[in-house]
C-alpha cells in the first residue's frame, strides 16, 4: 500500500496540471490591479513567490480557481481547465485606467502542483532546468509548490527522475484525505467560497476590496450556508463505488450528491466528497447506489 500522505510529508509528490489555462499580467500596476479582483492577497508578492485564490463575479460565485506565480516583470496566472477564454475576457473587461496588460503566452505552458516539504526546492530546481517559474504554495497543509514551464520543455521535468508522480486516481485519494476540493469536479460556477469549503483556504480576510467581496462577507457574517462540500466516510468494502447519492436517515430525502470518491485503507473505508444539505447532517446519513446502501458520516481528519 502506498501511503500518499506519509510520502508527501517526507518528500514530494507531483501532479500534472492537465489542461490548465495560462494568462500573463504585465505592467507596473499588475499587482494592485489584480489585487482588486481576486480573493487572495497579492500586494506583498515578490519575484519567486506565489499564492492561490478564487476569481468571483459580482454575485460572489466562483468563476475559476487560480494560481499566481510572480516573476521579475510579470505574473503567471494558472486558471482552471476550460476557464481560460472566459477569464481572459472578464479580467480584460476590468482593465480601464491601470498601467497593466493582460495577455496569453505565445507558446503553450505546462503546469504542475507539488505537495510535500521538499516541494518548493524541487519546483525551483525544475524551473531552473526547464526555463520556467515556480513558487511555494501550500494547498493541502503538507507543504507545496507550483511550477510552470514551456510545454516544449515539459520533457525536461518528466525526465528529471525526482518526486513521485500521481495519476488522477491517486491524486483524488490524496486530496480527499486532505479535504481539498477541485474546481469542475466538486464545485463550479454555481458555488460561492463557503459552499466550496474554501472560505478559510482561498480567501484572505485581511485584504482590501475585491470583486464579489460584499456577498462573501455577508454570507460569512450571517452564517447562513445551506449547502457545502464535505468529505464523508462510507463504510463500504474495497472495490468500485458506483456513482451514488447521500440520503438523510431522518427524512429519507436526498441530502446531497457525490462528486469524488476514493478508497482509503488508512481511513478504513471510502472517502467521498459530496455537496451536502448541511441541515441534514444531524439526522444521520447513508450512501445509496444501485448496489445498496451503507452508513455515511463526516470524515475524521487524516
């Protein structure tokens, strides 16, 4: 059994950012301009540093998750797969009087996320070898980094032989064990930060104004979040877990839909991420699919 969490704590695991889209921001006002549009704080970024956050609309709904890497004369932006054109159009519409430029790179770029205490050093080494850029960004609490290189130099990274590369199945397991939702899988443009369980991970509560901030702050102050992403433990044996639903024992009604699932030997069962009606949790939950049903509960941290 490969203990991904222990591995990430002692070295670094590498996840290719398949199909992530790239934008570049240049100009003297690049930091202050983008600061007013995204949930993460950018004003103190220096070359080689980075952060991650969310781009919202005026209704506070998530348009994309984004990674930011600061270069000497630019910001590298990695946005969620399939959102590049929309984000370019939306951000471009916000450029009015600022001395900043938004563009797409001339050559395709390849992105990677790394997880573990050695992630920052490994990403920096690969960036130097492949002519890219990197920054330390911790997504999972294990330590982390992101790396961007020209796609034509991606082979340099893959041939380096360091780190343990994760396929999509093992990445799903690691992020469920760490409670990390993924855009386009577990949440999307219909959700706000609280509903994606990212309100304390991808939102700065000390920065100045940003697009959608008023809605996010009001939801936080009122505490009225009706549904949100949560990780559940399902007492089912190993094997394939069919796409199913979560049912409230108290009401017998649907309490949510499963968005991701992975069997965790360390958890002793299946971990599923689900969009849940939060008022149904206290009534008890079950997982149901065509093969039957099994008890479900909020997963303990791993």
